[in-house]
C-alpha cells in the first residue's frame, strides 16, 4: 500500500486521543456525573484511556480490592507453570485465623488451589487469600513483596501492598487509576480465569455465598470484577461491562453503603456507554505501508504500529478525523525491527490531537558492497536536488 492510498484509507480512522476533557468542551458531551465517592475512574478498556476521573491518583485504602492483585498473581503463576489449580494447599493456622470475610476453610486440611481461587474472587475470602499467598511465596510477607514487584511492572505507581487481603494497614494503599490498570490486565491477559469474576455464587463447606458485586444481578452486560469494604476504606467496587463490543472499567472508592457503590458505579458505566464509542481498526504489527531502503539487502521495509490503532471519541466524532502518514526521507540500512521509521498524525479539523510512531516490522541488513556504493552515489545526487 503506498502512502497516498494509506492516507485516504486512514482518514476514516484515528488513533487513541488522550484528552476527553477537551472533547467535552468542543462537543455536545455533557459533563460527567458527580459521584458520592472519595475517588473514581472510568476507563476505556481497549485503549486504557481514562474518560472520567475524580481523585483518580489519590492513595486510599483499597480493602478487598486488594484481592484483585492476589488473584492476578495466582493466575499468572498458573500460566507460567509454577503452580497448578490441582495443587493441594495446606491451610495454616495463620490463614484459618485471619478475620473478616471468609471462605470457611479448615485449619490443617488441604484445599485445591482452584477452589481457593474461587473463594478469593467470588466469596472474598481472607482465609483463602492468605492460604494462596503462603502456597505461592512461603509467607504472606514474601507474597506482599511479589505484589509490589508486580504492581511496579503494571505501572501501578500509586500502590503499595502489605498483605494479600486488604485488611487495614497504614502502608497498604492503592488508587482508583491503579485498580483500573490492574483490572485491564486481568481482563485481557487471561480471559479464561477472568470468567470466574462473573460467577454469582460459590458453594464450599456446605455454605453457599453470593458474589457481593450487585451489578452482576442488575446489569447483564457487567461481567466482573470485585468489591471491597472496611470501616476505613468505605464501600469500594471495580466493575467492567461490555456493550456493542465496547468494554469499560469503572472504579469507585469510598462510598457509604453496598447499595451506593453499585448505584454510583452504574452511573459511570451508563455515562460512558451513552456518550462515547471505541473502535480498534488495526492491531499492532499489521503492515500499513512500505518504505524505500537505501544500501539494504532489500529495497523495501514493512511499516506498522507498535500499539493497536484504537480510538475513543464522543459519539458522532469519528468521521471528523483525518490522518497523514510520513516516512523518514532517508531510510538507510541496517534497520532493526522496531526502529522508528515514520510518523502518523491524527487531526480533528486543523488541530493535531495525537501522533504515533511508525516502526519497522522487520530487520533489513546492509546490502553488498556494490549496492552500498551505488546507493551512496544516488543519495549524493538525491541530496542535491531535494
């Protein structure tokens, strides 16, 4: 595909735009609802773009939202082959004695890790969380170190974990923005285990406990994730929903009741689905064009994007976008896969609202001696007349 054809085609599409507040000022999108909560974030899941936020980076006690990290690490270790859902986990006295919400596992017994995972996600079991942490890391303290290392890798810069449960500790905190990041990783990295978050109840030890996420009953588009509550944190919720192929993640910290956290979260989701739309047009690594290479073993190099070509915009704004692609004027071998070789600029009317690098999708080695000499001569005259 040549550059002109690419430009015409791309004029129908756009890259992710990262200034929803600007959109609201320039379009008919109404102001976001004000929630009765200490902090909240509404994120477009596909792009990671934050559509609405209030105190999104304020460090607050996350209560049992902590268990999102506990479960994430457990499923990550399962995928790596370090542990298995069929592992028999010995329930220690420390796990059995942990207060708060419980799965009701018994000290000295063995419980399958897969059952503990359900107990963490659905029943919010503190005992299940500690037992799982001890099985993975040897102790809850060592597991907390794993949690903090994992948080750093996910870009959760406002979080610090001291335990696997979310029980109060002055050094144990997170943010609404960080919890949205974590939820996004859970959803996209491991869809098979994410299905657990939509289950409405779990039966264990002759006790059936319901999932505390009320939105699973109220909104059929909601399929996760997790609630939390302590006196210090208030009532918290991370929820995700999909409508017409668009997934949103809503995070609410510090509401005053179980009913309020569900209602306030529903407000965020309703607003996002009503006034915004998201679409991914190209996936990363897709060939979008080819650039001419000088002094190379081949004459062309494939160009594409390092990240998905994703757009989040107020409804009705997609057709107002246009985009242009430019290649670096002299691409000289060697070129490594991933090297930046051009740029895409997306405009709303005459304003550049986003730009992204075009990268080489393949490596182009240096050509032979005569190719290099001949192209050096050509480049000399090219420079004179251009």
